C-alpha cells in the first residue's frame, strides 16, 4: 500500500513538474517520473481492486475499477480543453497536479483502512511462487490483450495525424473525437456491469471485442471523410471498453490473490508492448505504403488474437465461469 501512495504522489509531482519546466531536459525528467508513476499506479490499483473483491464478485469489482479509469480518460481531456481556454496550459498543469495530490491523500486513507484487514487476509506464509504464474492461461490472456493494445498504440499515435493531414481537422476537434472515444469505452464498461455473470459469456464477448477492434481499425485506415473516421473510432472504442475488463478480471480469476501484483505486472506488459509495437509497425509500413493503408493493416493482430481466445476457451474455460 505504501507503493500505491508513492505512485499517486509521483503522478502529482510529475504533472506539477510539467507546469514548472523551463527547458526540454527538465520536461523529459518529469516525463520519465510520470512513466514510473503510471507503472506503479496501473499495476497496484488493478491488483487492489481484485484483492478486495468479495468472493464471486471479482468481475464486477475489476470492471468498476476499469470504468472509473475510463471516466477519468474521458472527463480529463474534456475538462482540460475547457479550462485551457481560461487558464492557459501552464496554469492547467498546476490545477491538475492539485487534483493529483488529492488522489494521493485518498490513497493514504485507503491504505490506512486496509492495513488492519490486509495481514489477516494474506498470511506471511503465502510467499510468491513464480511457478504459480507460469500457466498457459496467463500467457494467453496477455496475448489477447496485446493483440488489441497493438491497435490502440497505432491508433493513438497515428490517427490524430491522419485526421490533421487528410481531413484538416483542428486540434480541438481531434481532442473532441478522442473524448468521445473514451466516453464509448466508459459506456461499454457500464453496460458490462449490467451483464449478469458475464463470465459465462466470456469467450463470445472477448471474440466480439477483438473483431470490433479489427473492423474499427480498418474503417479508420480506409476512411475518406470525418463521419467514417468517427465510426471507426467508435468500433475501436467498443473493443477497448470490453477487452481490458474481460482480460483483467480473467487474469485475477486464474491468479492466486497473494500473487496478483506479480500476475498483473506480467499481464500489463501487454499494454506497454502494444503501445510500443503498434506505432513502430506503422512507422515501418510508412516506408512502403501510405498512412491509410498502414493503419488498415494494424487490424491484423486482433484477428490473430482470436486464435488465443479459442485456445483460452478450450484450456481454461471452466476456470473463467
């Protein structure tokens, strides 16, 4: 829990540093600090969400956490765009950092409230054993998540460039489109909470999410006007809204509670690799084909991810119900 408080504090300090930065090197330092904070926060908060879940309610708890995460990614840029018109970018960073420090205080309160029951729930005899994590289910779930995050990495890096170059959209409108994207992510996770025992539909929902991501990326790549571009974003947003809570809750189910920090550390490497490999793949393809076609071909990984879904249903289906 101390690491969670540290992560939230580093996050707030990094954002404050953005506002204080006076040259690129100082800004780069705070950017690295922010990356460390995100690595801590994403892993630890996801782990805490699954570890405090009541018996049989892991899916609902993890989905609620991912829904709150999507809400932040939706409301943050939207409110930032509005406030930037009144405050300016540097002042906006100061306001955001204050909210970040509020988050650190809330993390401290959470740590204090969990301290008394944490030691009772997880005994000292439950030492991490890596052999408990080296299972086909963990690898397959990570592969499924990676197949989508490859798409998201390419989308977040190059879709704004396509919108600016091919459609001459202003930055404010591009931000608005991506705010709508994260609203769809939030809405899909809200709908997922309404699906009673969605674990029983796990395979179908996961396959649908990957198909949706692939279709959306093809539409984004081939779009010749703004409505088609927005439609492609909607389909990828639907996939994003489903694939993370589905794979994260499944990872929690197949991982012993006292090993979930390690398990999520491995699982979330899919996000890091996807955000790295997606843009790199598009940049390589740009040497041979136009941007639109390069984006279209990033639809292939989620379609390949369907193979992992099929293997997952066959090998671990009963554990995910």
